[in-house]
């Protein structure tokens, strides 16, 4: 179906807003874990600039600085690393309502570069690389307890994905010599991260993100690169794969089936580039072309003939029985979201991005996540202002945060109880905990991020609880090693900053 973008936005009451959705919006926002929003909900109001110059938020919202590169300290005493990117949040195992956040650091250089993850004995993949992950423990309110190394010596750790068995798969967005792999990081068992081993069965390429079908344990992976453009890969596990922590790294390189995306249109013609579609609900048939040479010894995997590619394939999220995949550079970097239904073997264009005329420009989608209070949250990485933006079930788009630092938003992820939205600013590297009057109080049926449905609740066995919809204003004091001054939000400011100091909690 072809619909003029301006006409649709005008009908939705958002003539200037950035994202237009049609048809599949209900499916997109009815992800497991995304419960119904109140009727008429249209966001939280305009963004108010932060006097501290970090985050513009709606009135009634506040933020806390959890970690800040070079300022907060790790449990080892070293300064926190930077260049933040993908992240995921898990329940801590201490029964105190604390949270564990696994955070990627997209460092492309060596261990002495700015923002590099410290090389802690036993956790280093290669001595010449500065990327990796940290594991951050916070209180239920997002206050820093400690930060530790989870993985070091990898390169360009961009996004990744949560596993149904409660771990994080971090992706190297590079194909430099010795890199280009996926690694598993266990936030619950720090000893399990010793002697990091690449998951070679998932191929060596410019990995971006992934999501996992919780029923079949099939993995869908995106590739963000050019010359030639990247593609989407599917890995189907062998019949004896059980999906346990650490199991992927034990597999031989040729285990399972790795294949690349092949789309055909209604005329039966192969689609070379996803960007050629501009009509919402464009539907392609999907096949998968087997990939040999998973180690890319004879050239990039994406150089295979007869596959479908896209410029800047970014976030991936499993919901509504399929994989949502972000193509960020379509239509002059406005971007698209596609949904792959493996049962129907189709790929459908569910979202096309545009630009707002009312002062907030939302385009170039990157990471995506279903919000526990209903709807969708997007992180953007564009040429203009960068945002966290939400989309309601009826297609209304609203801004949730704007970076006043200039760098892109990264890794939005909600605490397991839904009260805190963790999100990063990539450079130099700040992790925020955003709180506010989130809408909704009902409990979801499952997590929505690819976690396997379970009668035990989430991946750690804790039943999830969700925050109140009370619209009380929150505030927090600001303190840092360089400032030590405190403040509360000015009336209507929408933000209050607090920089957590590293402590020696368990």
C-alpha cells in the first residue's frame, strides 16, 4: 500500500513528527513486555533543556549519571572506560532489587587509547585491542554500586543482543585481522567470563546487533558496513543445541547453518537493496542463501552473489513472532524498520522515518527496544540532534530525550522492574539512568527482548514488577569528583543530575 507521508502524519496529528507508521504499528508495539498504554497517550510533553547541558527531558523526568568515562571509578580503582554503545539490564542475584547492566565499549584502537577497557587478567581476548564490556551493578534507582570488567581485548564492540538464557552477546563491528566475532558475557557468573572465546559458528563479519527466537533459538544478525553493503544473517542451531550459558563458544565453526538474506518482490525479482522500498507495508518474500567460509578467509561473507543488502543495518529486536531489523541509512539517513516473519517467510516494511518541523528532528534509528509501559523506544544517530524517541500504539511519535552533548544515544535498556531507562551517550561515554512518571501498571507476559517465555518470570527467575504511573516529579542531587555541588531540578526543568561514586558493594 502506498501512502503519502505528509498525509499520514497529518492524519495522525503529528504533521511535523519524524516517524510514520501504518498497518504493522500494532504488531510492532504489541511486543511481549509492551503492555497497553492509556487511551489518548501522546507522550510526556516537550523537552526542556538541561541547565547542566547533558540531557533535555520532559517535565517531571530526571536522570542520574551512572558512569562517566574518566570520572567514575571501577571497583579496581581505574577510571571508567568510555565510547559507550549497546547495553542490556538484568536482575542482580542478591535479592535486593539491584540491577546488573552489561555495557559495550566501542573502542577501535588499542589498550592505551582513550576509553579503552582495562586489561584484567583472564578476561583479555587479544593484547592489542581496547574494546570490550563492563558489568555495572546499580541500585534499583540506578545509583552506581560498582563497575567491573566483563570482557577486554576485543574491538569495536557495538551492539549485540540478550539471550533467552540470561546472558549478553556482544558484537565486534569490524573485520580487522583477528576480529569480527560475537562473544558471550555472563553478568551473573563473573568467573564464566574467564578465557574469552569467540563464537565462530556465528561467522566473522562486521557484526552490529542480533536477536534470538526464544522458541527455536535461531539467531538473526545485522551487519553494518559498506563496499559492499552489509546484509542480515540467520543462524539455525543444530538439533542438540540447548541454549545454555557458554554453550555457543564450544561449538565448531561449521556448526548449525549460517545463511544470508535474499528478498524477492511481488514480481519475483530479487531485491538488491532494502533502501529501494519507500512504501509502508512493502512486503518481500524471504529465502536464505547458505554461507560457506564462515571465517571469511576468502573475502567478506557479504560479497556472496545474489543476496539482499542495506546501508547501515543497525538494531535488532525479537517481538511479535519475528525479528525487527533497523536499516538506518535508507532515504537519506532517515531510516526504516522491517519485520521478518519466519513462519510466513516474509519481510515487511513497518516504519519509515522523516523529519519534524517543530524543533525536534528524529531520524537515523539505531538501537530499538520495546518499552515495558507500552510502545517502542528508539535511539538515534543522525546528522542533526540525537534523541531517544517513543512511538505509541496509534502511531503518535514523541521525543523522550535529546542529547545536548552532540554525540549519539546508545543502548537503551529498561531495568527489569521497568522503573529505570538506562541509556548512553557514546562520546566520551556517559551512562544515564532516566526515571520519571512512566505510564502503565500492569505486568507483562514476558520480557520482549528475546527472552524465552517462562513460568518463572524473567531470565533470572524473578517475577517482574512494574513502576507506578504516578506523575510525581522526581529529582536527584548532582555530585561528581570534579564538581561536588548539588542541585535539584528547577521548576519545569525536567532533569536532575547525580553522578554516582564507585563503592565496594557486593
